[in-house]
C-alpha cells in the first residue's frame, strides 16, 4: 500500500518534529507498519457517522486520520 501525505499532514508532522522528533518518528513508523500489514495489531478504528470511510490510528497522544 502506498502512503500519500496531504500538505496539511506534512505541515503538522513538521510542527510535531520541531517539538518532539521521537514522536514524529513514531507516527511515521506506525503509518509505514500499518501500510505494510493492515491486518496487524495496530490501534486502528473506523470512525462512525458521516466519516465512516475514514479510519484513525492512535500513536501515543496523537490520532492519525486516514482513508483506505
């Protein structure tokens, strides 16, 4: 699975990296691991309601919102 980051996501990751490079690295690693093995043990849930096509991946205190 290929990962495509939106401009907003890149901007937010840069802001996180300025404050805490370790956390930014953990977020990127978690996304890469999920992309490589979507059926793995990542903390991923499908959102409810009008956002039912969107998923969230929890990485520490952060929630990464993505589709597919």
